[in-house]
C-alpha cells in the first residue's frame, strides 16, 4: 500500500473527519442502532461516542491498521464493548444473520466493490435489521456533477479510493435494500464534497 496509504493518509483522515459540524450527522446514524452493531469503515472510531446504550456490542471493520489503532483507543475512552477487525467490507468474517444493525458513514464512497459490500451487509443482518447511513455523493446539480466527475479520477488517488460522484441512494437500492427514510442536501463547505445522503434502509 505504501507509506502514504498506511501512515500519512489515515492520520490526515482522522484530523479532517474529527469536526464538530459532523457530530450531529454521526449521532443521527448511530441513534437507531441497537443490539449487535456492525460498523462498516469504522475508521478511527469517531462514531463510537454517539451510540446509545441500546447498542450493546459493536463490531467495527476497516482495512487500515493505523485507523483501527486509533479506534481502539477511542473505544476504551468511550467505554464501548468493541471488536475491531482489519479487512474489507466485501468479505465480512461474520456469520449469516448475526448482527442487528449496520452503520456506515462516509465509507461507501471508498469501497472498491460497493455492491459486494452491500450484499455482505444484507447477509449478516437479521430479519428486520436496518442499515443506517450518512454518505457524501453525487449532487443533483449539473454543474456540481461536472466538477465531481472531472475531479474523481484525481481525488481517488489522493484520497485512497474515495469517489465524489457515487449516487448513494441508487447504490443502496441496487444493492438489495429498500430505503425507508432518506434526507439529502448540502452541508456547509465546497459543494463537490458536501452533498449528503442520510437515512436508513432494510433488505428486500
């Protein structure tokens, strides 16, 4: 992977994503999660303080060893029972129907095969379980989309796989989920980076 992907980018990502303006979105995604919770792309564990007591066990997966070490420290400070796994979301080392909720925030943009990852999320969810998500992605505004499409090849390189132009609602629905609640819109910041998809979905 190289020193940039293994050491430098994870540290930058933790700094960039640890912003007060993102806290309400993190709380929104974590609020509905209960029981055994799988967090896809747990990163440095910034969502951990936002889970309610109803989330009695959290399993987090991420490909970055550096980010997982930061997540372990945050889990200890938050007093959360957390199992951390190094790996990709496309092949989850979990049994069928073994988690009650899945949470994914700002991660579907970077997964190499998001349809495979969504199929895995469906597989491990119990009947009636939900996927809770907050993601950035494709804007409905043509001029913003042009910028996103133009920048994405370069952005993927510097941001370790992050796509600016994925249409998250379509991605989730073609991945086998029915969206039950969805809110979209820009948050503060550059428009090519800040169009958000927030909500929950259930497997078909």
